[in-house]
C-alpha cells in the first residue's frame, strides 16, 4: 500500500472511530420505529455487531506496514483486538455512567466482542494469505 492510500485509510479509521462515538453517545430523540428483532436476534445487538466488525479491518488497512511476518501479524491482530475491546468496554461503561438516556448492556459488549473476534480472524487470514502470495511472487 502506498503512502497516499495509507493516509486515506488512517483518515477513514479515525472518521470511523468518531462515528462509533457519535452512535454510542448521541441522543437520538425522534428515530423511526424499527423491528425489535431480525431473524430472532435483537436489532440493537446486530447494530453493535455491525458497528464493531470494521474496527480490526480498518486498523489493519491504516497500519498494515507493521505486519511483515506471521508473528508480527498475530501481534498486530492481538493489539488491534484488545484496543477494539477497550473501545467497546469504554463505550458501554460511558453509556452506563455518563448518560441518563443510554444504559450499559453486557449483551451489547458480547455482540461487540463477537464482531471484533470474527473480524480479527478475517484480518489474520487475509494478511497471512497476502504474505504467502508475496513470498511466492518473489520466488518466481
């Protein structure tokens, strides 16, 4: 990834973080009614999953130059997962303690954690594949 792409990815990553904070802490007074479940899953849990799934992917795109080997990929993915989990815990704690219009919910945190876990596994697989493909190209 060249420097301009990495810069764009970093800007996108920080815009994403800002959007997550707005979605977690803004007071939406007149929102349309939506079904409370989708395929038997509470809609707000689906929203939490969708909100946190991009975190490891965007972090990887923004900072992938640090993943030149499988151990580096695993370390980066681990740090990315932990930072995403801290963000998820922080938003739930903040909703529970800093607002009177939101509440912290352990099942929201569970949805966030599931999203971060699956996305982190995708990033690990993607980067290891990229490394193997690059090594094959250098051998040819």
